[in-house]
C-alpha cells in the first residue's frame, strides 16, 4: 500500500513539473516575441526619421524646381515681347526642361511620402500582433515530496547589425573660384569658401545649407567609394538659381572631389570639395 502511495506521489510530481515547465516556456516565448517586436519597431522608427529628412530635402528641391519654371516662363514672356524669335525658342526649351525637372522632384516627394506611410502602417500592425503575456495560475500540489528544479528559459533576441560603410556626418569646405562670365545684378563674382555638412545614410547622401542669403540642397547616390552630387542653389540677393555638380571619392575618413556651379549659360564657377568624417 505504501509503495502505491509513493508511486502516486512521484507521478503527481512529474505531472506538476511538466505543467510548470510548459507555463515557463510559454512565458519565455511571449517575452521573446515582445523583444523582437521592440527591435523591429526601433529599426522602423529610425528608417522613418531618415525618410522624414529625405522628404524635407525633396520638398525643397521641388520648390526650387518650381521657381526655376516660373523664372524661365518670365524670361520667355520677356523675349516674346521683345520679338526675339531665337531667344524665344531657346527659352522655350529651357522652360520645358525646367518643367520636366519640377515633375520629377514632385514625383520623388510623393514616392518618399508613400514609403513613409507604408513603414508607419507596418509598425502599427507589428505592435498589434505581439501577444500579451497572460499569467497562468499555478496548479495546486498536494503532499509532493520533491519537485525537480526546472531549468530557466533564456530568451535570445537576434538583433540585425547595420553595416555602416561611409554612414555619418562629413564636414568640411566647399570652395569655388571667381565667376567665369559677366555676373548679373546682386551676384558677387569673387571666389568663396563655405563650411558645409554632408549626411550619408546607406547609399544616399544629402546636404542642406542656408545662411539667410544662399540656400542649397544637394542629393547623391554612392557607388562603391564614389559619389556624384547634384543640387539646387538659390541666391536671394540675385534672385537666380544655380546648380552645383560634384564628383568625389571617399577614403576611410575623408571625402575629396571637384565640381562646378552651373547656370543658364553653362559653367559659372569651378570648385573643390574637402570633407572629413565626424
């Protein structure tokens, strides 16, 4: 009779151990799911912030492109009034190109905003799908002589490491020579040096500069250790746009290249770029 009771007690202990183990395992799985969701959410939020900066840059490009369209139309109208047929044809072609550029910038802005919206929606779905751990009441144990200790379950969260490459802020000097043609009113033809900051994220490079008179917005795409940057610059004193163009090469902690500032009549200035990783 005593032997039967011992067997019954041991069997009860094993059943209770199995139940406790199952409860601990489910709780561990829930914690693991929450940690993974938090990691995914943090990554998505970082991507959303980067997209916000790109969207702001694209909107500035779009505004500059629209201003160029308006200026080209004004020049075309002036040429028509003056009766200069050759000038009208040239300005009509410039107006068409400016309109095409404005449409491209507008489409780029819409594409970036669509991507951002999709990322935000994915974040909401991911958070909503995470199961909330529900406490499970412990089973009642009656006269159990010994319960084997259950090994703790350690949840491991795999965090994807981002390969930085040339990511970061690159600060330095954008230096340009004197004006190569006769400048218009409000334009200083002398050489200049300007401190700028280029932001690199993955294969994208962006720059925004504003000193109250000169506003610039650059964008570029990395290919290996090289990058080609193009942008729009607006001189409020002269009321005219220009277009920086730069080809540069990265080393481990420096970025050097040459470029030009272009206008309606070709190359306006020749320039050099020297930046260092911060």
